[in-house]
C-alpha cells in the first residue's frame, strides 16, 4: 500500500502530470494521421526520455501508447482511413454512421468505449499480472497457430451477407501474406526479383489503399450528394447507445485484454475479433456495416483493452506485447531497469506509477476526445473537392513513411484500385484485411509447429490450449449459426408484446 501511495504521488506531480497529458494528446493526433502510429511516435520520443526520471519517462511513453491507439479511430470514422492498424475494424460501421451525418455520435461512442476498454485492462493488470504472465508464457507456436485458426474461422461472417465472397477475400489476404522470403525455409515466394518484397507486403499500405483510395475512387463517381446538417454531425451519443452496446463492450474488454497479453499480438487482431464477436452475438447482425453503435464499440473497446494487456508480458516476462511496448521495453532497459518477474519485487513503485499513468491517460483521452468531437466532426462538412485531395496526399506520405520505400506507395495505389474493383463486385475489404493480418502468423506458426512435432500434425491435439481454440473455431463455424437460427425462429414465434418487452 505504501508503494502504491508513493506511485500515486509521483504520477500526480505537476511535471509528470503535464507529460502524461501532453503525451496522450500527441498520441491521439499522431494516431489520427494515416500511416503514422504510436510506435513511430514512441520511437521518436524515446531519446528525449533519457533526461527524465524513470517514472515520468515510462509514464509518458505509456500515455502516448494509449492516445495513439484511440487516435486512429478518428480518421477511420470521418474519412474511412484508419490512422493506425488497430482502427481498421472501426471504419466498418464508423464511416457509414458519419456518412449519415452522425459523425459526433460515432466519435463519442468510440471515445467512451476506448476508455472503458483501457481502464478495464489496467484493473486486470493491477490484480492479476503475475498469473497472466504465466499464462502467456505457456503459449508456443502450436497455440498461436490454433489462435489464428480461430481468427480465420470468422472470415465468413465478419461482414456482408455473402459468406462465399468473404471466404474468397480472406483467401486473397492470406495469399498476399505469403509474399516474401519464408522465415522457416528461406525460400523466396512471389517476389519477382524485387528486393523490397523480400520482407513481404507491409500491412499498412494495403490497409490505406483498401480503405482510403477505394473510398476516394468511390466518392469521385458520386455526382449528387445529400446536404449534411451541422446540428446532426455534432450531436453526441445517447445513453441508449451504450445500453444497447453493454454486452458488446463487456465481451470486447475480455477479448482485448486476453489478446493483448499474448506476446506480439497487439490491438489489430483484438479489434478484428472484437468486431466479429460483436456481430456474431448481436440481435441484429444484418445491420453491421451500415453504421450501428455495436459495430464501433466492439473493436474500439477491444483494441484499447489490448494496450493494458500488452503491458503484462512486457513487464512480467520482458517480451513485448506489441510494437509500442517493444519501445517501452527499450525505455526500461535504457533506465537501468530489468523487465521480468523480479521487477515486481524490486520496483513496485515504478510499476504502480506506470499503471496509474495509463489510467490518467484514459481519463485525459475521454476529456480530450469529447471536447474535440465538435472540431473533428466538422471534417465531414468539408466539400469533397477540398477534402479528398488532402486525404490522398496524407495517404502517399503515410505509405512512404512506413519503410521509406516508394514500392509501398505503389502497393497502396494498387490495393486501392483493386479494392475499388472488388467493391463493385460485392467483395468487402474486412475479410481481405483480416486474412492479411493473420496470414503471416498462420504461415510461420504452422511451419514452426511442424518442426517441433517432427511433421506429425496429430500432435496439435495433445496441446490443451490449442485444442480449446480448435473447438472454439468449430463452435463458431457450426454451433453459433445454429444457435442464432433457433433464436431468430423463437423470437419470430413469440407474441409481439413479449418481443418488445
């Protein structure tokens, strides 16, 4: 208790508090820019933390992490351009809601959901960090492969009404993930002698192209545009929106925290699974993709819950849970601290300081997000002839900035053109993006697992955790559709008054 009080006093010192607030706001603004992420911002901030004490230094990096994860949802909602990869799923329902003239409502749902997810994961972190670290330590390549199989089992239902087209799109994403030199065999695959493709196709340029450039081409073909009301655009969400999304938020808190705890997973996969589970268990799954609160609350809660979860393996095992936590890990080492189990015994004040700073960051995120909604929402009122050229310039800069490679810009443009053509034939971008995200992991973890099992794939079923994920995937494919069919049939037979009650 004494360590907690000391950390509380350190976190609320004016100088430390100023750094936390400033880092959170900078993280939100950086996360909103396409192609830039909290990882890049944290890497740029890291050298400046050398001159700070350990608690203010790590607190500012952690606050930047929280702000950057949320910031990506702003442009995802307003212009269908996720500022950061974890916000990709937010665009599926956030942008349609903004197109209806309800940008303020969508941003408000994203802000509150993000804070709830972040605070929930930090409470879990405070209570059960050592236990959760032990659980994460038990995950090897077979368990990660089973987890990705569970993720891929959601492809058919993640968006749209055509399961076949969703599966085709997912397979296309998995195929794109195989481009490059195999980490296991060293064989070049589909590189065509281009050195920039040896490391594979980066996720960010494809993401920007499939969302932003596709939308730009779509908007270019629209001649008659409905007038949007400033009053509707600036209207905040109602309490009923959160009541309708309560089960979704609670479910995504658990999903995001768990996925974040697993080393090298991060918020992107958490948000995808959070969105799909929100759709799978919703009473109105057919409305997903048209702009409903659950479609925003699910991924936003999950990706911010992953920020707290990702700190568990970083602090307790010294294994980064995401790209930004890898930078935070470097900050700990730079200040002479040794991440791992002994950190909980040797530096409890520092750990409590990190947790409290992230809690403060989530509170600042709510205040800044709600105050900034009326400013952010006005983006949707900008005439398209001024808005989309600026978006295109940001897309080019963001794609180039990932690896400082012109090839990434070409990939972004090709992905945008391909996305536009696929959209005209009824293919949604969500399965393609999810296939690309999970494809690399399923490729590498399967090859590693087969080496471990000496090419005997039956040994997958001797691993309890892997078996659980395989069963969950089977249940998701066969069990959930049956349950939903029974539920819809039952509701259809009930008297109307009972259904309304």
